[in-house]
């Protein structure tokens, strides 16, 4: 039986699934292989030969795994490649724009840009591993989208004929990233739910919560950028970025809460935004 189990594990290595879903798929695929083996045993084949023919009849791990991946999670790998390679390409394009304007490209900036694009592209290659952790992959895409969006402040320095195409490029990357996060979260919470109405409510809740997170991030990045641009350098200028870290931690639990109580999750998201806005005001009001 070990041969059949190994074949199932190799098949699962080509698709994303969390541990719970992976256990269910493992059981279903193994049951199918056992059924095929029993058919060949009934035809008079030896146990070893029956296992071999069952594996051949079942199909290669890569073919079956990729087929299951596309049927259960359509376009996931493709979207990851678009985001990853698109991020790398944007770094190359902006690097050349810097050179065209006789400016020194920021090596630190380019390193971050290329690192994020490379990690996302590697995630596409290893979707079976990263796909087990729905929150982690959403965080990766969220950070990539945030970084690409923050490039707005870099691009607007250039002439209109240079900045407008780059700004459109950024907008497309951010929209695709947002689409991926909504889909990925929906796959996680909608699994096994037969109600179309409830699935729509969950998806809407994911969209609203992600928009709230993007709003928090945009505000935090803008405040940090404004502080760096118009104030003397200080580590305190980076304090607004803690709101982003806080939201990412909050969102880990929010994803599961949406799966159980999608409507209530919208209000907890709004409550978190109010807390993020109110906390920095405390020293001002009571100081």
C-alpha cells in the first residue's frame, strides 16, 4: 500500500490545500487508487502488478495534481506569476526611467522590488506548499501590492509621458493583487458551503475587510512619506506603519471569523479601523 500512498502524496504536491482539505483529498484519492487496485486483482493480476496498473490508470502525479489545482483553484498559479513577474518587470522599467532622467537609481529600493517579485514568483512555482497557509500567501501579496502602490510617490516625480504609463502599470498590478487576495480568501472560507447566498456574503465581507486594510495601509504610508519628506529624520516617523502590522495580525483571525460570521466580521473590521484611528489621538486629547 505504500506505493499507492506515495503516489497520492506526490499528486498532492502539485496543488494548494490547507491541512484539513489535504487530509480529505488524500483519503479520496487513496480510496480511488484502492478501488482500481481491487479491479486489477479481480482480473487475476498479482498485488504488485495490480498496484502498478492502478497507478498507471490513475495518471501521473504532475498531470493529476495540476488538473485538480486548476479545477479547484482556477488561475491561482497564473495570477501569482503575473504579480511576481510584473513586480520584477516594473523594477526594471523604473530603473531605466531613473537612468533616462540622469538620476541615481536607489539600490535599496530595487533590492526590495526584486525580492518581492522573486518571492511571489517562487510561490507560484511552489503553490502546493505556500497554498497550505492561506493567510501567509495573502500577507505576501498584500505587502507586494502595498509596496507597488507606494511606488506612486516615486513615479509622480517624473514627466507626465513617463509617469502616466507607470502609474497605470501600478494600478493594474494592485488590482490583480487585490483580486487574488479576495479569491484566495474566498477559496478558504467558501469550501464545502453549498449555499450560493452565503458564499456571496462571505466574498463581500472579504472585499470590505481588504478595502479597510488597504485604506489603513494607504493612510499609514502617506503619513510616513509626508513625515520623511517634510520633517527631520526620526524613527518615530515610522510608527504609523505599526498600524499595518496590527491589521495583518488582526486579519489572520478575521479570515476565520468571516468563514463563520461574515456579516459580523464586517463590523469587527470597522471597529478595528476606529481603534486604529482613535489610539493615536489619545496623547493629543489627554496630553
